[in-house]
C-alpha cells in the first residue's frame, strides 16, 4: 500500500520561496509518474507540475519559470521548489502518484499561504 506524506508548507510573504517535499512509502516509486496538485479555497484541484520516472517535467502555465519539480528515486522523495510566490499560489498542495488509469494515490496535503 502506497502512502504519500507532504511537508514544507507554511506562511510566506509575496516574492518569497518555499520547498515542498513528498515522502513515499512502498516499493517501485521510481517507475511511476509523480505530480503536485493544488486546491485553492473555493476552487477545483488543479495540476501544478508532473515528473516522469526519467525526469521529464511539465508545468502549469501559471507556475512556469517560478516552480521546479524534482525527484530523488533513491530516497522515494519528490520536491517542489517554489520561488517568487504570489498570493494566488495560496492553496493546499497535494502529492500524487499515478500508477495507472483509475489507480492514483494522494497525500493529505500541505497548506501554503502567501500573504504579507
């Protein structure tokens, strides 16, 4: 059974930075596509970034050039470096593992608040 645990959220001022981490339990972490999603108050959950087993990445237009997704397969971990944060980045950020169609795992989320 896969478990995903996010950490690193918190309160940061506009223009600041945060680094989120996702720790995954279970085997075969390295072969799956991983991703970060976020859900702002009153809005639907949206994709932030994904990373394949080989390290190929994709980003939402709203975070391109500011966020960087990475993974360390030796540690079963994934990261999201967030720079130049804006108030509209305020959301709960979720770690996601895509195992197959209809087989997706989620963490419980970590709250990021961007405010002065």
